């Protein structure tokens, strides 16, 4: 459930987009409005190719034909040619008007979400994305791409989706290359991003699209990725309704949250150094802080580190972590602590292997995500 392989990523065959489109874009656009973008882009590309080749051929031709030769006097050039001047004014004007309206039409289509869109909240922070579905559900799957754990977000096929996006720290930019759109994600205000993924093809059970951050946001900007997994409407409804959190052992929920809440960006779980202390063997260990004081990393100490990170900076580290106050609910906190226990040799023996209490109790707030 937690580790999963990435299914086919968008379309990447020549047959899907032709040589040039595949070269520029890796394949055809995968949202309903992407066709307009592709069409306009490819039109401008071919127009440029034709104009470039035409002009260069004419230039070479003229250079040869009218070159200076001994004994041949230079031809007088005409000062004016009305039909020619009308032609080179009117034809480009028509072309530019076509480009302008094509661009305006595609832009408007990209930026105005249909009224019946499914609204999903997106929060960006250094350095991860999180989607919160209307019923409070969030990503339950991670996948490893180029050594980075990124969350997988389920999306129904052929359904207009509107993301209401905000950032908790700096400016990020939500970019899905397959959809041909990127929009900045800004702190203290919402920006919107909408798309309607193409229907799945015959025999296809899911299709993955890369998500990147397209605004430099610090050390791990390049690792701020995610996968949008397009599934059938039935599969999506089933996934959304599944009481996945309650059914999963709490420590496993914590392992998922470790990726989806962004912990993985700064804390390793294998003991390796990173922006923050490793979580391996952290639980139950003695920590020394910048002011020289020490404390044992028990549940309370961990909770405080998550909610008020600047109050206890570990020796040898700098104040980098944003507060998670208001962004993590009680069960999520419990799940993270449960997970940290399972990866620590310092966890008191009685804490390890406890089966009771490791499974989340019924959470009355689960539906609202509080
Ligand atoms: Cu977030 Cu770059």
C-alpha cells in the first residue's frame, strides 16, 4: 500500500504527438484545454519554420543572383511597390490576429474553472505538496522517484477539478507539464488551478502525471514533486470512501504522513545527515539543544518539536523548520510518533510491538480533517 510503482506516465510515444511535439513536450497535452495550447504552440512553431526557411532561402538566392560582378552595373532598386507593401502588411496582420485570439481563447479556457468542478484544497510548503479532499481525506500512498519519496494523489478521470491553493511559507508554483499549465502558490492568499484529465484509454487502469514546483523555494526545491494518478470515477469514489486511516496501523499512517507532510524533505530515517536531525533511533534518545540543555525525546518532546520547532533547536542545526501548528490533527500527531517509535532502537521495549493502541481509534473528526 505504501510503496507503489509508477504506472505509465502520461503519453510519451511518437504516435501520440508526432516527432516535434514529443521532442518539445514528451507527448500530447493531457487536460481538456491542453489541445488548444498544443495547437497554438505547434502552429507558431511551423509558422516560424516556414518563415525562417523561406527568408533564408530567399536571402541566399538574392546574394548569389545579385552579387557584384566585374563589368555588370548595379541594378536600380524600385522605391515603391504598392501591391507588395499591402501584401506584407495584411498577411502578417491576419496571422498575428489569429495568434492573439488563439492565445486569448486558450488562456481564458485555462483560467476559468467550470462551476461544477470538484474543489480540492492544496497546501504547499517547503518542500512538499498536500491535497486535502472535501471529506478530509489525503494522500495515502508514496512512491520513490529518483531517490525522493513523493505522494500520489488520486484524481478522477474526465472530471473538472479545481485546486484551491495556498502556501504556508514561501512562493511555490504548481506545475503539471502534461496539462501545460503552472500557477504560483502564494502564502496568505488562494490561487486556483483547474484541469480536466483526459478519460482513460481502453484497458488503462490509471495514468500518472508528474507534478513539479516551478518556483525556486530553497534547498530541496528540485525534490518538491508529486504524482497525480488519474483513475476511473468508480475507483476514485471507492478510494475516497475507504476509511483508509482507521484500517491502517497507526505507525503505517505515520510512515505515509512522514512523506506527505513534508518531514521527509529534512529528516532521514536511515541515520543520514540532512537539514534536520535523522529520525532513526531518535525516539527515546537524549538530545542536546543549542542552549546546552538536554532532554529525552519522548512523545511530548517530539510533539513540541513539531508544533513549536524554534523553541528547541538541536545543537548543530539551524532554525529551519516551519511550525505545524494547525496543520496536523491529533491522530496525525499520534501516528507520526508511533512511526518514530518503530524506527528507534531507543524506544522503550514496552513500547515496541504493542499491537493494541497502534491502530487508530474511531476519530470523530476524521470527516472534517480537524
Ligand atoms: Cu516549492 Cu520550489
